C-alpha cells in the first residue's frame, strides 16, 4: 500500500530498487516543497509590484496636469445580458508607461524588507525635495496707545458727593457740536470683518423682507429701543419726577426680561445724561449710573432678539461702556468716579436678561482698546482733511 508518493517511487524505481526508493522520495518531496515556496514568493512579489504600481498611478493621477481618460469602447452583442453590463475599463492601461518608466523601474527594482524611517525620509527627499522648515506665525501683539490717558482720575473721589441730592439723578443734555461722539468713533473704526458681517446680515434681511420691509424693520427696532429706554427712565427715576409710565411699556417683554436685574440696582446717580472727556475730546450719552450689587457702575441697556450669554457676543458694547466710564471720571459735571461697568441684554420674549459685569481690571483692558480706536479715528479724520485741502 503506502502513500501516493511511495507508490510513485516504487513505480519509478521498479523491482529490485526497494532499498533505495525511500531516499529518492525524500529528495523529491524536498524539491517539491522548495518549488512550492518559490511559487508563493514569486506570487507575493508580483502582488507587491502590482500594489506599488497602482499606488504610483494613483499619485500620478491626482497630480496636476495628469489625467486618465478611458478609451471609448464599442461592443456588439446579441445577448441582452452583455448589453446590460458595462465593460470594466482598467484606467492603468492608459498610463504612459514610457514617460514614467524610470520611476517605475526604480520602485519595482527594490528587493528587501520593510523600509526603516530613515530610508523613508531619504526617499521622500529624493521624490519631493528637502523639507522646508517654516517658522510658526507670530501672534500679533496688542498695540499700545501713543497718547496714553488714565481711565481713573486720581483727583476725584470714588463716591458721590454728600452735598448732592440723591433723589435727583443728573440729566445733562447732549450738546451737538464738532466733538465726535462715542457711537460715531466706533462706527468709523469698525474692522473689515465687522463691516463684512454687517453687510451680509443686511443683504440677508433684504432678501427676506425686501427693501421696504427692511426699512420698516429697522425703524421698528429703533422705536422699540427708544420706548424701552423711556420705560427704564420712568422706573428708575424718583416718584413724581416724570409723568406716569405707559402700562403697555411696563408689560413689554423687554421690561419683564430685566426684572431680576432691576432688583440689584439702586442709588441712581444719572439717567440719559451727556458726558464729555475733557482731555480726549469726545462726548456721549450714557443710559444710567447706579449701584449694581453695591458697586457704582455705568449701566448700558441693550435689546436683542438673539441670546448673548457672553460678553464677547456684545461686540463693541464694552468699548462704549468704558468710554463712558472714562468720560465720567474726567468730566467736571460729575463729582464722583466710576470704576465698573454693566451691560444688560434684554430679550423681547421676556426670557431672563444677561447682565455682563465689568470690574475695574476688565474695564482697564477695554480702555486700552478704546484708546486705539480713538487714535485710529483721529488719524482717519486728519487724512480726510488733508485730502480736502489738496
């Protein structure tokens, strides 16, 4: 009996060769094993070559100026099955192999184990050139105002004068003159990003509402803001100083939104009062100066349809507040000094307003930014005046 190999060996050896047939079978088995291993290695090498070649073709295909377009294929067949099937076209057949023969030959000629990191770096340098080391971009340092003016006035007291009547808040009318206002300065020095954002919002609203609808919308927003401030003035003023407030205003969503803030407001010192910075020469009309949670603040009331839970969402409002703080501290009409600010964002739907408190340190940070905006405005005005004279 025996195995198939042993029977083959007996046949090949024939009668009388039984003594040596076992050694011959072993040699044939070893030779067959070597041939099998060689066949496997050749197959693996072919697969490796094909994978490398396909990788190169994909890279060349994605490079600029290189494209692979399959040639048109016309097939005639009476079989509906063949007509329905699309013939697969190998895009690699269209590659100009002669053009890239050197590159392909250099890659396919490689025989060895997996590349070490060092050899990979060398190959990258050969194919793509040396790596250029670029320095990380430097962060723009905050500018320093050239004409520095302190936010706080050392010659003023931090508390209102005892001789002033606490029941009568200051209400100084704004004098219209050549001195620029805080609002104008901020509008004229908006960044390109702010201007672009504002223009996109305007175009979007015009597309939704039309030209007339957008004009009516902005008019209504201005009117709502005006009525909101009138209602606040009537609430914060001492009894008897103003006429009876409109009940509809007091029931509006904006007023309901700030009820939890009003509970922490007391000791009102000024309402809708003008301020002027004697040194920096700018004016403004502040909303309120009062104590908020025991600290004297310049309070700015804002209305919004969108939520603004963070002070960063209020854009230039902090600059406006610190500009008023600095003006109060350097205006002879105000005997006291303010060190804090408060931005209150009220919502039309009556949801709780967001109060953004600014302590002395935060006010000082925004004060430096305000001085830079003021310098930018002054420079623009000077250049415009020079162009008019030319």
